[in-house]
């Protein structure tokens, strides 16, 4: 059972890394650190940004 959980965690991690890679390749803005911080800034979340 522990092995299955471990495999599942690795699968999630692999999927997450692939997803980030996909975003990085297909989103030109992703090379801009300021864009990344703006995406997850409190102001953007609350709608003040």
C-alpha cells in the first residue's frame, strides 16, 4: 500500500512538472518574473490589482 501511495505521489509530481513546463513553453509571459508574482499577488486575488 505504501508503495502505491509513493507511486501516486511521484505521478502527481511528474504531472505537475510537466504542466509547469507546458505553461512555460506556451506562455510567452512566463519568462517574466514580475508576471509570475503578479499572478499570485494578494491584490490580484482580491481583485484590487
